[in-house]
C-alpha cells in the first residue's frame, strides 16, 4: 500500500505578535513548525503502514525553511520526502497549491497512491480548501473532518476504513470506505509520536529532493480569485476576570468558604474542623461518597 501525506509548515500560534502601534504582524517573531493537523495526518499514515505494510511519502510546498517539516516526517518514520517550490509560489492560493500537489502525485509512472492524507486546515489561514481541491484534481473520493479511523478488511482481504467524521453542532457520522481515497483529518484524531534522538540525527543528514512544480507536465490550474481581504489585524481583547469579595459581615470561617467557592453556587464547599484523626476520617468518607475510593 502506497500512502502519501501532504504537509505544511505553519507559524506557532503562541509566537504571533501584533504591534499595538502599527497594527502589523511581526513576522520575525514567528516560530515555524509542522502544522498540528498535518502531524496527526502523518501519524495516521504511519500507524496504517505499521499495521498493513507499505510506504509513506511526505510532500510539501514551500521555501527552504520547509525542509524542517520533511525532516520531522523522516524522523517519525516516513520512507521518502519531497519539497516543491518556485519563487512565484509565494502568491499562490490554495487551489493552485492543490494543483501543484496533484501534478506531483500524478508524475510517478505508476498509479496514484492508494491513500492520501491531508490536515483538515492549517493554523494560519485555515481555509480548509487544499485537501478537497486536491481530491477534485485527482478525481478521488474524499472524506473530510476525520476524527476516528479504524482499519478493517472485507472477506476477500481488501482494506476497508471505518471513518468517523465531525459534523456541525456536535454530530458525528460513521462511514465505511474503500481505497483509493483522500482523507482530511482533524487535529484531535490522534497524538503524534515523539521521534527518538537517533532518528532526529539521521533526518538532519538526509538530502531533501526539491522539484519545480512549474516543470511538472500535468500542472494545470484555473485562475483563482482573491478570496480573502484583510481589513484589520489586532490582538484579541483580554477577558475580564471576576473577583469574588466575601461578605464582611460573615465570620472568618464562612468568608473562607466563600473564597474557596469563588462566589459561585456551582462549587459546593464545606469546611471541617477537628482533630487530625477526625479530619482524616471525614476526608475518607467524602472521597467514598463521591466514588473516588
């Protein structure tokens, strides 16, 4: 089984800083990392490889700095990696990016991969367009918003995937799918593994293959309109923090109870006085009543 995973290098959300005077994003402070949903997609591909055999091919489109996400993929267990880049790709939208990825996946002399994984959306633009557009360019069926994945097999031994999708308003949908297929996964699908130090060191020494997407013979895309207009960028307003002030007419014992509960009726508190043995007995009884012991 041949599995392809499309990755993206995206800024860590915690490193984004907006200058309060100019209102501009300070891009020099960005900490670039592997997109969270893409990391879960790579982990899902590696788990299928370990269970069913095959190979994992990691692909990204980006400048030289994007080699880092491919080295992470190698350290995690990907078999081969490749980076697409052309200087004009700085201005490409999601449809043209999907067209370049599709052209590369079609470039192999053999057939398309049996299974393609993409992250549902990136942490920067979060358009959620590249995965579905890639499936459309390749003519593959697709399942989006995957939060559960269980490999199965039919009586003939063919691989089936039991997929759980996340829908609006908390609903879920379960599907049984055959390959070939494209999946876009949510970042809650799994917990990506931590590569070992020797794997990291080996990935640092690996040579990353770079290809110009404009040189691919099947790179064809329609002109795409500007889909996003940035009106203003600013930091979110801090949330107000409510402080609970206990009633001064209460006794110190009762005021401590109000402070512990935070002034809310949902938090039930009870203060106990007595000797250490009595306090220990009361604590054990409380834990047993709540089902902790």
